[in-house]
């Protein structure tokens, strides 16, 4: 129950904001597509399949979204070692019940066009 709290909260935050694409790890995407009732899966995209950082412009990017960060060390470092200074942090999700799969705080960034 607590292990999915962050993704449920992400869904609530994003449900009125899917006029822009959302990039995330595959675990986060699976949860979000489920919570959106499989209706918004074309706007939720796999973070690791981008070919250029420019593809993120005008989008939201979720960092530390699910336990994949724990199970695949280096995943975030490979794809988002340091968010650019022009990325806007729009939301951080903190889980008061810290345990192995909730030992990090997921963040959603908005990446402006310039």
C-alpha cells in the first residue's frame, strides 16, 4: 500500500496536466497508465527511449519515480545525472514511511522550450 503511494500522488498531480508529454521510467509509467485507466498511455513516454535531450522540451520528466531506482543503480545517472538549470521543479513527493522502496523522493520537472 505505501509502496504505491507516491505513484498515486503523481497521478493526482498530473491528471489535469496531460496536455504535455510525461517522461518516466518504465515502472512509473506502468503505474500511471493503470491509474489513468489505460486512457492516457500515448502521453506517458519511456524516459530511456529518447534520442535527444531536446525531446523533453515542453514536457514533464519524473525523476526517482519508482523502485527501479533501487533495483537498477545507475539508471538515473545514465539518463538524468543532473537536471539542467532551466528545468523547473514543479513537485516533490515525500513519503513519511521510509523503507527500501520508498527511500527517495520522486520529483517532477517541467522542461521549458527555452
